[in-house]
């Protein structure tokens, strides 16, 4: 029986002869798209006419065409599945997934229900020391 892992939802077990080959290739494509993740857009409501291999999008509410039934999911274009025609592959997000969004120049995180914006502030001064002088330590603040 094919089973998937709890974090990325990718194949983690299967008996010999069960769609393992195609699922393994899908796993590699998913890793390519979900690690160091970025999407081209989360506001495009319809699939692009000529997507390139690996183009990824967060499907927004009101999506049309091939995306209509996949609102909130990550859509990734692939033409490398040798068995079928080029297609959109969809990944259901899990709480904590983060993506940079190219066209909006923002980062978003899935909170378990919806995609929310997040930003990172980098400073070389402790946020609570108030002296404004660098102290040699880098602090990260997530807002």
C-alpha cells in the first residue's frame, strides 16, 4: 500500500509493483518545487498559456480553467512525465509551508487554513538594547 509522509505529503512507502516508479518521479519533482520554494504568483486566477517546466503558483480563490478545483493548493507545471501529456501537479499545503512570491516580492506562510504574509527583519543590534550600536550579533525578527 502506498503511504505518504506527514510533512510534504510525499510517497514514503510502497510495495513492489504499486505505481512506485511514477510516484517516485513525482516525489523528485515535488522536492524540486517545494524545497527553497518560490512561486511566480498567488494572484493569477488562470493558468498561463505557455508555462515552463517547474513554474509554480499558489492557486487563488476564484481560479478558472485547470486550476478551478485546486484553490489554495500549490500548482506546479511538468512536462517530464513520460507516460502522459504535460500537466499541472497539485500539492496540498501543510501548516508551516513558506514560499516567496515573485510577482509580489513577499513571503507567505500557510497557517493550516490560509496563506498569510510574513516578513523578516534583520538587524545587527539587539531589539531591546536601544543603543543603536552594532554588537556583532545578527538578530532575526519575524513579523
